[in-house]
């Protein structure tokens, strides 16, 4: 059963969507990709939406962050009524195939801004969406390294903050490594970057996983998956979007090296010295996204709420023309 939605949130959502629908453009204007900023108490992790077919026939698409789990989810039963786009997300559980969690989502345009609400179990998630920017930078050999920035060199957490203030004690430095306690908040670099090379040394404990967020939008997965088939949820993958060409993971407990190059939306990754992703285009945000302004520089972020991970070196080298 859907959890109770606070009356003030429900009324606000109804008013917001009604106002949007009264000035909406034709249904086709809903098509495209949208970077989504949560509102009010929901601020933090950001969302992403792609819509195709509106005003032309069957409506399809995908959403990140709207439902439980936050992965890239297809939208279901999409339709437009009175200028409002309605669909739902579904999450099925491998350990309990009969369990299905459905999240209704409603959105409408006001001008060129998409206003929406996702009726999640823990309450209404209100948001506004803006069209993704046209990013024209290409990794064409003209981007050159400048002075490297050492984000972590084995000594302290200086230069980092947590996504939610006051939770910095979830991360600590011990024996030259940056470590996390159970349930640690996302750790975010104070500095922001655009095009860059990132080098990291890390190790993951048995059965655990984490992630490194690029510009606070695109997650490189960290996972104990040595010996498993390569997948878009595996170690070194762009989470849920781009699988490595091969699984180059080392066993849990061993230090591993990650070398990432990001220019515009073009991504290259080497894991433990093995090229695994080569100039693949990033289609949109991943579940770890915390910064919705896709056309601007963003931070490096570390995920610490999925188990024990350690880092002993994180260096970012900006790339410039």
C-alpha cells in the first residue's frame, strides 16, 4: 500500500501541476531528456528523465531516482491527460519475485520547465526538470593536462564535505587510507571540475560495493565481483549504463587502480591497467547523482552507504585546450 503523503505536500503538488498544465505547450514538448532538481526537504540526490513518443503515439522512456533503488528504470503505462504526463515505475525484488513496488509519477510543463511529483512510499517527492544542455566537447586529442589536484593523499579529509551537513564523522583516515563507517553519507569534494583525468587507488571488502561520482552526476561502480561476467552494474562500470568490455577486477581486499578520463560526455576507463571503456558517450545521470546542473563543472563524490570501501589516493588532473 502506498504510504501516506503529507496533506501540505499533496495540495502543493496538485496546485503546481494544475498551474503547469494550464500553460503547457503541445504534448510533443514533453519529449526529450530532463535533468531534475528535487524541491524542499527532498533536496540531495537528483533525478533524470527521458521521454519519447509524446504526441506521436506510444510513450516510452526511462527515469533515474524516481522510484526505490534509484537505478535507471523504464517508465510504464505512460499517458497524457489534460496536459499531464502520467506513468509509474516498478521495482521487482530478486529474492522475492512476488514483491513489486510501484511509484506513480505525474509531470506537466510550465513554459519550458517540467514540474512533477513522484508518490513514493515514504512521501511525495516534488521536483522541477530542465532540458539537458547541448555539451559539444569531444575527446579529440586537443585537451591537455594541467596541474594535478590531489583530493586525497593519505592524510586527511580536508577539501571534502558530506552531502548532508553534520555527517562528516562517517568518514575517517586510518593508516593512510580514507575509510567509511556503516551508512556513511556521500562524501563530496569542495572543488569542482569539468574535463579531467581521475586516478584512484581503492579496495573493497568482501561482498561490499561503493562508487565514485564524476561531476556529481555519473557513477563509476566499485564492487567485489572478481571472476564474475562483466556487466553495467559491475566494478568499473558506468553504473546501469555502460558495461566494461571485460571484468578486470581483483579479489576483495586487494588494492585496485582506476583511471578515468571524462571530456564532455565521452568516457574512458581503465581498471587495473586494462582499458575497459573507450570513448563511450554517457546518455544521462546515474543513481548516485547529486548535482543536476549538467552543463557546469561538478564535484567528485564517494559513496559510503553500501559497505566498507577504502581509498588511499585520489588525484584529478584538469584537461584544458
